[in-house]
C-alpha cells in the first residue's frame, strides 16, 4: 500500500508573544525625527499599552512556528463543503500587492485613481456576465454582508411600494447566516422544508408565500449539493405575490456558464469572491461578497457606484433611492483585485472549472457510496453529502471520522451540516484537486472505515499526529479565557 | 489552464466511474429551461505574463508615493509597514486556511488571533476583544445595535464628528430597524457638543470618536461623567487611528464600555480602502452580547494548552435569527497582520512612533498657521487637523494636483457648515521637506 501523506515530524513549541522579549527591544525601524518635538499636554497622556518588546528575530520565529501548526490549501486537500477551498493562485497575490494599488488612498480625486476604478468597473461587468444579473455592487465585505445588503434591497424595494412586509421564506437547508441577515432587517424567517428529494417543492412555497412575505432566500445549488430544479416555478410563485427572490451564491462554483440567474427568476444574488473566485480565505477572512441584481433593483444598490462616462471612471453618489453604504469605502478592494486577476487568467475556462468541480464531486460520490450512507441518491453538483449511518454500529461518528482524516493528512469535510441530514459529511473537492489527490482521499476514507470496524479506538482517539489532540470546547465556553 | 489538473484521460476515467458519457451529462438535474443559452462573454484568458503587464499598467495610473505626496488621512493612513509583517503574512499556512473549524490543525491561526485579541484589549484598555469585524464603520454599527440589545432602549446618540462615512453606514444598518439616531453637533473647539443632550435614560448609548474626524482629541472624561449619569447608558468610543493610543489615554481607562474602530493603521496597506480591520472590544460584563468570533484558551485531552473558537452560542450558525450578529467571515488575516505589527513595535516602539506621528502633524499645522492660514480649532490634535484656506483655494488645489501634491481633503461635501475647510494629515512617512514644500506652494 502506498504511504499516506499524514506523518509526524519535529514541531516546535512557542510561548505567547508576551512571554518573550525584553524591555527595551524593538523589532521596528523607527524613522528619524526631522521636525521639532511637540509634546502633548500631560492630562491627555496615557501610559501606553502593555506590549512586549521584541526583536525582529523574535517576531519572525514566533509567527513562523505558529504557521507550522496550521493547514491551508497549499498544504493539502481541503474538501470543506460549501466553502469552495480551491487553489489560491500566487499571481493574484502579486497583483494585489502592486504598490500603485496597495498604497492607494481611497479618497484620492478620481482622476488620480483611474486604475483602481477600472478594475472595479470591469470586475462588475464580468460578474454581471457570469451571473446574468446586470447590475453589481462590490461593496459588501463578506458573504454575510452581501446577504444583509440583499435584505436591505428587499426592504427598500417594498418600502418604495409603501409596503412593510415582515416575513421571509428560508429553506431548512439554508446557511445560518441567512436568517441572521434577514433578522437584521426586521424580517421574521419562516422555514420551508425541503422535500424527500432534497429540494424545494413549489406547493410548499405556494402554501407559505403571501402578501406579508418579502420574498425567499434560496441557496442554489443548495447545501445538499443539489440543484433546485423547481426554481423557475418557485420564483414565479414568489413574484406573483409581489415578493422577491434572493439567491445565496455561495455555491456558484457549480454553475458558472451553466445557468443564467436572471433566467431563473433571481432578483438578487451574492457571490463569495473567497469561494468561487479563488481568493484566499486568510484563516477567517477578509472575504468579499458582491451583490448582483436585476435592473429593477439597480436604483437601490449601495453608493458610490462606479460609472464609466466619456472614457473616464467616476464614483457617483447620485442615486436617491440607494440603501446607502455598508462599508466605509468600497469594500475589500484588495480581494476584488485577486478575483479580477483570477477571471482574467481563466477567461471562458470558468465554465470548465465548474464542470470539473462537478465532475470531482460526482467522482467522490460514486467512489464512496459503497462505504458511506448517501441520503439523497441522485447526481450532485459541486459537493456531495454522506452520513455516518453505516458507521454508527461501530460506535464511531462523523466527528471521529473527521478527526481521523486529519491523521491521514487531509482537512476534514464540513460536518453536521446541513442540519437536515443527521451526522452529515459534506464534501466539496473543488476543480483544482487532481484525480490522484481524490484517489488518495478516497483510499484514506476506505482505510478509516475499515479501522472503524477493526479498531474503532483509532478513530475515537484521533487525531494523534497533531500538535494538540482533541480540545475541550465545553471548558472553553464555560470558563471563557479570551485574552492573556 | 495551469490551475486545472485534469487530463483528457482523467476526465474519461472519472466519467466512466460515474457512469455518464460527457461533462455535460453531469448537469442533467438542471432542467433544460434553466440552462444558460449563451456562452460566457469574457476576455480571452491572459497568460501570467500578459496579466502582469496589464495589472502593472493599471497600477501605474494611481497616485501613490513616492511619485505623489498625499496629505489625506480621513480614516485611511499611510504608515510604514515592516517587511517582516509582509513576509510573515505571506506564509500560506496562514493565508490559505479557512476559518479554524478544525482546531487541531488550525492552532497557528487560533493562537495568532488569541494574541491579537489580547494586544487589542491592552491597546484599548478593555477586557475582551473579538476576532475582528469588517471595518471601522460596521464595527460602530454593530456596537450601537449591541447597546440597544443590552439596554432595550430604541435611541442612540452619535457625534457628528464620527467619520461621515461611518455615519452613513450606521444610517443604512438602522434604516429598517425603526431605531432612532440623534446626532450631536460640533462645538467651536472642533469637539463634540453634548450640552444639549438630555434625558440620558432614554438613550441606549452615546458614541463619540477620539481623535475625531477633524483630528481633535475629545474630552472623553467629561463625556463619561455625563453618559454614566444614567447607569444603563453605554459609552461607545469609535476611532480611525488606533496608533494614537500609543501616547493618549485609552478608551477603557476613560470609562468606555465599548471601543470600536478601524485598525488599518496597524500594518495593513490602505489598498484603496479595504481590506481593513474592524476592531471591537468591550467590558467583560458584555462579553456574551458581543458580535463576531471569539478565540478562547482551553486544554486538550492530554492537558496541553490549545485554542478554539468559543461562545459560539451567540453566533448565527447556532442561534440563526437570534444571533448577536450575522457576521461569519471576518478580517482574520488583517487581524493577524495587526498583531504582527503591534509585536514588531512593542510597548517601547508604539510610544515612540505615536509621538513621532503627533510631532509631524503638529509641525505642519504650526507651519500653516505661521504662514497666515486659519487653524479654526484650538484643540490638541493627533495626525491630522483642519485648516481654513482662502476662498479661491480650489484653483490652488487643482494646480497642486498637477504638481503631484494632494493637499488634503475638502470638508465641505460632508460639512457644508465649514466652507473652504480642509482636513490634512501627516504621519511618520511624511518628510519635513515635503511639508515645507506644501506650505511654500500654498502660499505662493
């Protein structure tokens, strides 16, 4: 048998920053003062923060060691469902760090910022082409802020019609952010159950949709990795009652070039540039969550809008119906540059990327179906959802399988989500994993399933090769220690 | 395409395993009438080298140092970023990781964020800090909403000297909520005028920014006394320039319940306004009302120290519509950069650097005053200040742009009551010679 990638090696311990260093050191090259010193009045002066004094070497060793305790897409396969952990191209980093872009002040006169404005304008155009929705705002800083922006657009649209609708339909397969975003806009979420085939049934939507309901938030493909095949009919039902259709585009990586969101009846869609468009997730962010809308909703988009007038790019605030601003400036521009760079590198091969993402997910599904329970047995999109049903007999669970995968050198899939599937293992391989990588992953899971039968203790104890073993999350929450 | 590893042979093998004939056959669950009819119309894919050329060309159209001397601050500041921060942040184990959902293989991110939280509490003088918000503006909006949740009151007061763009974001967040926002006016000293603020028991909070948008340092101690005349009302301090707390008294020591603001100054490039860093800290008693992710210390089954995301019962993925916020992705890598930056400075460095920043702006302010320009507010400033230029200054402004000098930002669009007033900024990156040249140019 081939040797797996998970192994152990020398891992170095590292104390807290404040346990290192000595008073009087400095890791910063302080500029010379070429102006007279101008003391502040004493009553304003504070003691200054209690920071450790470190040399440059202290800081370098500290973070280098910390980094080796981490696992990223560059380390290995990261099939975290609904997160689209595809490869983050290096050239994107180069473009975002170009001094002309990285050092630019956001309030420069627009004639001195044409390069940045062109990037934003062109990126908007490309996202409009990819989604089929003609107007785009890049301002939301992450997916959840995109959702919030979408809900603010719903609110503004209905208010223009002198309607204060109070409810919103949210399928039970939705991301937790959906109801939280809707709640911020005063919408009460009404859950819609998915049917036995794992998708929304038009009848169920029809039964719940009324004139007090602002619309529906659909994730398509949904979090079971299934295409909402009745979406057109559902959109019609919602529109007939004066509602709007919001699509959570977190799973757009399945359908680039395959569907046109406007044709499906979608009014607002947010994208996660840190998923579909390859920008790195940074261990938690920054992301970027542009919203794409129909012409009908365009007047409500956040300001300023980037305009192209007479060969010049301008920022315009002249949209009286706009919801206003969700970010101090123009959103996470540095992330927008990376997505722009990705789209220019891929061109029309974005469609191929979606096809291969779906190919990889279906390949995993077919290769693992004999060992894991498949709650919805039909072709999937970019991700597939299994459960631990077959393994429960051996007293091991999804969590144990996930933790054992770590010992094998893989990041686990998303676990226990979506909530409608008990013990879910949600796998999204993405298109940038090769067949060999998928085969290694499949082989690792086969071995783990065998271990579950022969020696379940291996799973229950896992991970054993990491710097720390399973952590006591209950203690962390009961006696919170959030600062040292 | 170099990011797509599949050979034709791989594709054929995989399709065979799946039991379909072509890639298109994988999409049979998309009904025919939902299929896109047209091809994607996107520019032809660029090679790596074509892309470099294209992007360098766009970057060259931007006015940045050293070609240009830019005297704009206003919530986005030019500071030197040590190469150490850039290099360490480029460790792809940090930047290509997701949110640390699997703590055993994310201890690097988790300890780094735990340290960021710790340094943030020390900088702001409060007990707990979260793992970051999107930016200074959404931090403020979330802080105001938090005070409404805590007090169950429906009205907040915010200073007109809070960054105007932050106030716009607050208005957007508040539009559908029905909560009321009262704006506190500007006094003759360039500080917030709170004399008219009455019925404190009706306010969930009062929020001020210090140093404020005009660069003036607010009298936070006086605010605190008045705000806390009602025991429930929260005192929120917003900021755009956290470096100031290297020398100034921090919000916590002056009685703030929540401090929230923009951390871009701490080792993050301006990048045309984002990504920055929403910093957020509060007194311990409000911990469970806070928005955002929190990293906590714990032990593993062998008793070794480790870190996890904690108190997630506040968060959207557990509480859904009852969550303290909808935030999920935050600005984790920017928080990591800020911690690296604070570590390189240390306690000794941050005091010196903050003092240097103060000196630079004070020098430019003095120079302009001596040259006969009106400095309308006689209040201590940090990093930036307001100057009133003559009525015809617009022409000089345009003229200076052609000489590659951007002489500050006009205040008039956001403050029509201050015609011909400009906001100028000078940090440690500004040379004396550049400031001397500016004054020479505006006087000539």
